[in-house]
C-alpha cells in the first residue's frame, strides 16, 4: 500500500479523468475521514475541471460552427451573385443568338428555294439562247429571201417593162 503522500503525488501526476476514476479506488483504500474529504474535494475539483474543459470544448465547437455558418452564408451569397451574373450574360447573348439563328434559317430556306430557281433560270436561259439563235437564223434567211425577192421583182419589172416597150413599139409600128 502507498502512503497518503505518495497517493497525493500520484494523483497530481494523473489527468483529471484518471483522478475521477481512481477516486473511488482511493476511497476504499483510505480509511481516515480527513482523507475522504480531501479525496472528495479532489474528485469534485477534477469533475469541475472536467466540466470546465467540456464547456470550453463546447464553446470552441460553437465558435467553429458559427464561423462555418458565416462562411456558408458568404458562399451562398457569392453563389447567388454568380448565378445573377450568369443570368445577365445569358440575357445579353440570347437575343443575338436568337436573331442570328432566325436569319440563318431564313438564309438556308432561301438558298434551298434559289437552287431550283437557278436551275430553271439556266435552263430557260439556254432555251432563250437557242430560240434567239433560231430567230436570228430565220431572220437572216428571211432577209436573204426578201432580198432575192426584191431582185426577182426588180428583174421581173425590168423584163415586163422591156416587153411592154417592145409591144408598144410593135403597136406603133402597126399603126
């Protein structure tokens, strides 16, 4: 068995939790009422110290929780501000994008409509050139025929005039 002085030194070296645990063991070992009171005071002191440490831990825990909550509030506010900024950016970009998309669709539609029209135009242009060429050929042929007709008519008139003059001379000679 340890002497009361050795027990006191041992208790001072032990942590408050160990003192509380050991207090029950020590009480049974010690038999004097003075020691019981000291040990009870020490147990109460250790319990008070333990409670103080628990309260300090709880207070620090609350401080950390409050700081985390404050930080979370700042993060939520920053998230809201970023969402507002993103929405404003979308609003700025969106009208232009819609207008561009509408114009592109109209251009594509017109391109699709123009393709057959272009083919028709080329076909009609080719037909026009062929018709124009045929018209010009016929016009040249007509001009040649008219020219030949004119020559023939002119020659015919000359011949008829000549014949008329001869007939006229023959009639005059007969009289």
